[in-house]
C-alpha cells in the first residue's frame, strides 16, 4: 500500500475545509495542501492514441519523445482510442504535450490534473438527520427503501467497508475469491473484493481520510438496524472506488480508472451500477475526464457531482467535473436547513442542476484515521458540510428510484428527479431546476384531489424517564404511499403557541419538577390535517443530577433515554448483580449513534476518580458492554454523551452463573521493546520488518482464550496466530502505512471486536528535485533556489551539492540539516566562478530512519556571469 502523502495536515487548502461535529473531540481534518505544482502532476501526461494504433506504434512514439508508460487505462479506449499515462524525467509537462502533439497517432494529450474533495467548513454541533426530513424521505420510504440489487459507485477517498452501519450494504465482487492473490474474474485487479484503490495502485479501498465514508453513509447507511443512522436508501449497495489519498487529493488518471472500473463491472459482469457519486473536483477542464464520464453515461450510469464550495457562479467560473455538459451529469449545490443556498456553495443557472441538503449533515465516519482521538473501538459519526454532502443525497435518490422502477432509462430517471424538485425562491435563478431535491416527489405523489387520508407523525426522543437536562425531540411525518406529501409539521409546548418544524427542544429550568406536554400534528399538500397527538417529557432539576451515583434503578429492558449534549453528559443507572453473573448491555442511538457505556463497581465514588470495570465496545449490533461480576453488589451503569446525541435505547439482561458471554480482551505489543504500541497517527517509521505480539486474556471467570487472529490491511482475510509480521521487502512494494487488525475468541465462542494498530514501513530513500528561480546571476549576488523533498517519512536530512556542468566535479556542498518533506525556498549567495552549475539535494541526504537518497534531479541550472 504505497503512499505519496501520509502526514496529517490541518488548515487552509484551496479555500476548502472539512469539519467534524462537536460530538467528536477532535479538531477538524482539513484537505491537505496541494501537491507540488498544485495544478497537475509534473512531467506526466494522459495520452490518447488512435484506435488503430498498434502497441508497437504506441511504444515507438512514447520512446521517441523520451517518455515511459506509467499505466495503461484499458477501459478508457472502449470503442474509441487507447489511453495511457506517461511520464518524463527530462521534459516539462508543456514540452511533453507538444512532443506528443506532433505525432499523427495521437488524438489528444492532457496534463494529469489533480482533483480534491469538495467539503466546506461548518460550525460544531450534531444536528441529526434533518436532510432526510427535508427531502421527504420518511414518506418516500413508505413506497421504497431501496434495493440490494442496486449499486452506487462511490468514487472518493475510499469507504470504511467494515463500519457496522455500512458493512451489510457494501457491494462485494461475486467473481473474486478473497485472499487467494489471483485475478479470478480477469478484470485486471487482484482480490478486488469491495472495489479498487487507484491512489495506491492496489485493490484495498479502505478510507484513510473519512470523506468517502461520510458520503457513502448519506447514500446507503443501513436502515432500520437499531444502529447509527439511516441512509437515503436502506439497502442500496456501495461499490468502493478510491482515487483520493490521505490528504484528499487525487489525479484524473486515478478518477478515470475508477469510472471505467464501474463501467466495466456493469457492461462485462452485469453489476447494476445506476449512479456514481463524485463529491470532488477543481477548476481544470480535461476532455479525457469528460469522455470517461460520457462512457459511464453510455452505460446508463448517472454521474452525481458536487458543484463545489468556492462561493462562485459556475456559469462564469466552471468547476469540473460538475460543469461538464454531459447528459448523465447531475450537478448539485448545497442548501441549509432553512432551504437557502449554503453560503459556501457554488451556483449556476446553466451549469448547476438542483440543490440538496449540505449543511451539518450527520453521517458515518471511519474508525481510522480518526480513532487516535478516541477509544479505538468507537465507530464514528459526525456532521460535515459541503456540496460533497449534497451530491450523495441525489445519488441515493437515483438508487431508490432505480429500485422502484428498474425499467426506467437513465435519462428518464434524471428527468424525473429534476422535474420533481421542491421549487424555492432562494434557488430561483441559482440552478437549472430552481429547486431542492424532493425524494418523495421523485417517487411519485398522488393527486391532492384524490388524497383524503391525513399524514401520520411519530416522535423520536420521548421516554418515561426523568431528565435534568434539555430533551430534543424529532418528528418524522409520512403521508403514505401515493399520498400528496407532507406540507408541514407543527408542535406546541404545554398548550402554548403552535410552532413549525421537525425539531423541538424541551428546556430544563432550574428547581423544576414537572411533566411537560408536547402536542404535534402534520398537514399534507391536499389540506388533510392529522388529529393532534401528544407525548410527555418529565423534567426534574430539584434533586441530584442523574449523572451522579447512586443514579436511578435501571428500568426493565428496553430502556429509552435521552442525554443532552454539552449540558448533562451522563445518565447513571444502578443494577444489582451477583458474583459470577454477567451483565450484558447493547446501546443504540435513535436515530443517531449509540452512547458510550461504562460500568462502575460497587462502592465506587463518582467524584474520586473511580475506574470502570468494563466499557462498551463496538459490534455488529451496536455498542456492547459485557461484564462477569467478580463480586456481588450494586453496579453503576454510566450512559455517557461522549459519542452520543440525544436519544438512545438500551437492551440488557443478566446472564446466569456459569454462562460465559464476555469476549476476551486483546492488546498488542511491539516485539523488541515490550512497550505498548502507539495507536495514533504520528508513529515511528521502520525500514525493516516489524513483528507484533497480540496478547489476549479472558478474565478470571471466563472460559479461556481459544484463538488469536490478525488481518493485515484488508480486514476480511484473517490469519490465526498472535505474532503478525509486517514485511519490508527490498523492492519497496510494501512501503506505506498499514493497519494491523486483531481479535481474540474464547472457548465459549465469544469474539472480541477487532482492534487496530498502525505500522508504517519505508524502505525507500528520499527523491529530490531542485529548481533555480530567475535568470542568470552575477557573482556575489543571491539566487533563489526552490527544492522539493519527497519521502514517506516527515523529515529528511538535506545537503545541497553544487556541481559544475562543464567538468562534472562537485565545487561546493552545504549542509541544510533536517527539513520537513515538501516544498522549500532558499536564498543562495553565489560565490562561484562564472559558469553553469547543477544544484542537487543529494550527497548524504537521508530520511529519518536512515534510507539514503534514491534520486536527485536539477530541473533548471544556475548560470553565474
């Protein structure tokens, strides 16, 4: 898994940011800085040869201009020409393009442009899934919740295909046998079980940024599973195609490879890919990228593209690929909960088709790379903003429409979605349709004149517990299949004035004990009004806070409760358990993510820093806590708000003595030091094989550890044994950051949730490139020297070597010390004789783990007069 950018950078990048919700204590992850030569990969070119050009002819042309082939893109030439990615170490991009342009066999040549994710800043705070209510999903789901026979290709930073809210909806290649190291289906990729990764040239599209997992959750997080969130389509399958790297950047070559993979799977293997989600872009127009999108259109695949977050008119300043004039593209702007155009969103009356929710959108996040901020076993969700979040609502809608009407053509499906938008004054003149996405209307509402049945509303977050913190309620309304659609939902508190909206917050005033009554009802577009319904929220702020021991007795299972974010971080329940009995608790959010659980022993004093005897871990069913009591007494179950928002549900039971339901506990150590292995990103790099030791225990009352298993990177090929090895072959083929997953199973069959640690391998030395800025200089003057240090590690020891071009001898060396990898600018005083010199960052240059430099290039010579 070779990486080109592995350092986590936070900050400004191309006027584009990422933000994570306040439910997560981490700082927002930002898109990394633009790669060197920010617009395109230097010295690389995408070249399309004529369809009748032979392989030998193509090789002669490439060799004739002094270039080499980096990668063939076989799918790109289906019925047209032959597309290859080439590079040159001697010619610049412009010169390379001119050289290829002189060949009659070349149809066109384009720079290999960079693209980046389209996510924008947001304010901290978790706002649940308001976007689904805004597009009418509750009503639409009465007609269709999507189908597992429908696939959306997520072309992005990859997908956490092991996330408990996505795993069941991941597309898996039926023609590939997992872990056998063979290309079973002959599509050019080995073990492409979930998709491919063109950023690292392998078949493991695991998300190491977070963006692709977030957009995939909006499309197809598993619905109705008592875990996390619901996607637009509950059963839609996600094909994971990664071309954006850890910093959120990728190239056109990678994007084209992913697009053509989806096309081939549809045409050659009958995979029902109905849409591609493309939440990325930049300003450059590439005809070869456009042609790849057109090939997807010819295969009947809708291309859902984010409009960009530059606050610009795309009619005047196009954003690609969303601004391409392809029949299969739907370009999507972002809207707020108030149905206004998001302040960061691009717009365009000709180039942007519609709006969709894109502000504070709650969705899935991967445990990696974010898990180094929290307990590694906590699956993650967060609220992000951007046109990146708007496009997947449309992709999910395409999938639900395809499930409802499989015979419909691609163009008919696009017309259905664009003609059924909810027209908004705030979008008039800002997009082609003048409206915001409406899933329920796209599925076809009944005629208002024929609708005689009122809508029905349910409320989430109302329970029978007493609260000493504000309680959030969410109203979900539907009008039934064929209904005219919900026009509005209204609610009132304690008989007061009616208010409109799908969210109500019941405050908790000091020194108050009262049952607050909330009335609510909805009206459909035919004017039918639902009979008023009511629920009660009980507030008690007169006694001790419910976040303190002794808490309140744990009610019968299931328990529905509410934790208010930032106000009351915990609910505490008491439960009597006898020695040898096991307490088993499963927590799930309704509809958000599950809270963390901590179990404290008898006699624990909350204010004196008592340590829990058990905490929740993640399994397929949600956050699970199991504990076999070592002593009898009253235990205290803390339901924490860290990682939760609003409502939750607990199911629990006490298992009799002698029945082992507690999974083993596994940890990992390094082989040579015996110290705990660091589980955060800034780990030490190694240029040698690394052996780990996985240690597992099953507790004093457990049945004993049966087997320890590990998985390197992919997460679906597991090997028995407690000493996994991360190899470091001399050909550098395993260089990069690796995820070693581990788990243990006891003799009763209880398996611990998988844990993850990070091992970073780098066996290659730095690659350097140097430029001199400006014209010739006189002796004694100062020249500006720009150089780039490329290495997997973050630091390189640098030495400037000045070499006479005339004699080839080294005339001067200058130690530069340790420098961060990346681009640098240096002032060099020229005390050299008249002549021409090559400036190399070379000599004794090596990286932080001792790899000597591999190559040094001087792209422009220093001339001294």
